[in-house]
């Protein structure tokens, strides 16, 4: 809130010093502000919960229940936060003589924020809307970066009219009213025990993955993990985040940000580009199996086979990410070799560190929800933090040493060699990790039994 308030107060003068008309500059990129807000809400904003069943047998109108539940979203932090930017900025506009139209512009911007609020409610019920918004945001950003199509040329006129006219702001007001009643009608029509609250029955589809049988017990675990990734909301969200991580390197390899244009930060990007799945999925091993972990531990299951299956899944994910990232060859062969070297380090070293950190993360996962896609605050502790430090610092240090003492290629060789060395000692490392998992076994089971 402090950051937003400071930015809202200072951005006018910052843009003015750059020789730009502040309000026009803000309006030019407001389309990205709105779309990015919607994407962030999807992952982080929690929907309000109302225990509806007891209310349906009381003399309370269904419309009252829906209005009350939707009304609770209006005081969400994700709505109030934006006021800390728009209110100071509007005050500065009034101070600078922009007139009462600045208030109309402010009302329009807050109406669009609340439009996102109610649109997000629908998005959480219809994932297709989210995928469309995310694809639109990525497509517009890429097309503008490569000078194919600049959406801001047209969106600037729309947002500027919120200030230039006395009536254009009503469009934003109508949008928020429209999305509110769309959400209202959607939930009101499903607010009954026979339909909306009834559990859906679907025809079960069996996926055998018989080609994995040749790997024995390891193949059995891999089957379960593949089904997990395909069927559950939370794990599917992890796949989406892993795919987004692949494009993270564009911030570093395009030289668009001066602070990132140095050797060690490029290796940092290479580690993330190839290791998105490794980090997002691996950090919650064995929490992915928390729902039936007690049952697993009561079976005659070798911990080594269990750990190996998770490791192989992360290796496969790293290899696939590296292959998809081959488009970075556009920025030069050395750029892509940084990603390849990072992938080798991820497979040989970081995969072990992720597995080791997982032994100390005792946070159960609700597989039916896509919330907390970036992790859980309870997953953070001192042990996992200390284990996480070498994941980034070691490859960055190795590459920097080789880069300045010998050559850039020598830096890549050092990073890759560390990964190869880690792979060579894989069995020894697995023995150590297995002992830690066994020592943490009963504490993990006890933690997974906890509710709320």
C-alpha cells in the first residue's frame, strides 16, 4: 500500500521530468494495467465463502444471499489497493489544474477495477475466460514489443476520453454494473440444492499408461504423477506457471533492462527458464501426495523408488522446457547455451536440492483448487531458505568466475560441469535424502493430519 501511494504521488512528476504529458502516458498503458490486474487476481484473490445450505431453508430470498456474497468482494484488498495509487494521482491532477474531469477519470478507473473484481468471480467459475485474458495479455505485449501491432494507440484514446469528455466515464460504470449482474444471475440461477449445489457425476476415464509398466514400481509412481498433473486444478496451474517461466528470460536476454544486462543475471535467467517446472512442482514434494500420504506409508513402498519417480518427472519437465526455449536461439547461440547449461545444473544439482527441501515442507495441498499457485506461506522456513540459496548463487558464481577469468564459454563449462558432477553422485545423494525423508516421516504424517 505504501509503494502504491508513493508511486501515485510521484509518478506525475517523474513523467513530467521525462518530457511526457503524465495523464496521457498513464492512459497509454492502462490497458496492460487492467489486464495484468485480472491475471494476478485469478491466482491470488480468494473468493468469499458463504455457507448456503442452512440459508436455503430459511425465509431469505435467494437474491439477498447472492447480493450479500458478491457485496463482500467489494471490500477485498485487491480493490482497495488500487485506491492507494489512483487517489493520490487524482489529487495531484487536481492540484495541477486538471479540473473536475480528473474526478470523472478517477471514477472510471475505479469502476474498471471493480469490473475486474466481478469478472474474476466469473473467471474462477469458467477457466476459459482466464486463458483468454492471459493469451490476450501475452499476445498484445509481444506484438507491441516486435512492432507488429500497438494496441496502446487505440486504448489510449479510450482511456483519455474518460478525462476529455463529461460522459465517457459512464461506459466504465455500465461495465461494472453489467459484470455485477452477470455474476449475480450466474450464481442465482445455480443457487438450489437440486442443481447448483449437487455434486456432479461424470463418466470416469481410465488412463493406464501401460508403456510405463516396464519401469516397475518407478513406473507406477510416474503414472500417478502424470494423472495428478492432468486431473487436478492445483497441479494444472503449476504446469501453466512452468510454461510462463520459459518467457521469463525475455527480461534478461533482450537487453531491455539495464540492471539485468550482466553475466550473472543471465545465468539466473537460464536457471529459471529451464527449471520452472522443477521449482514449482518440486518444492511441494511430497505435499502433492498429502491426501493419501498416510496410506502410502502403510504400504510396502521403498522410499528410493518414490524419490526417484519425482526426480525423473522433474528431469523430464526440465528437458521439455529447455526444448521449448529453443526460440532463444534468436538472441544468439551463446544465449541458448546459457539455458542448456542451466538445465544441466538443474538436473544434476538443483533437482537434489529441491527434493531435500521438500522433506522439510509439511504443508498439505488441496488438489481441488488452483489458489496459492505461487506457494504457501507455511512452506517457508529457515531450512528451506538455506537450502534454496545454492540453487541460484552457485551457478551465478561459477559462470561469473569463468566469464571474467577465462571466457564466457568457460563459465558455461563450469556450470555444466557442476551439473554433471551432481548427476554422477546421484546415488550417494539419494541415500542421504532417503535417510532425511525417513527421519521426517512421522512428523510429515502428523502435519498432513492437521486441518485449518
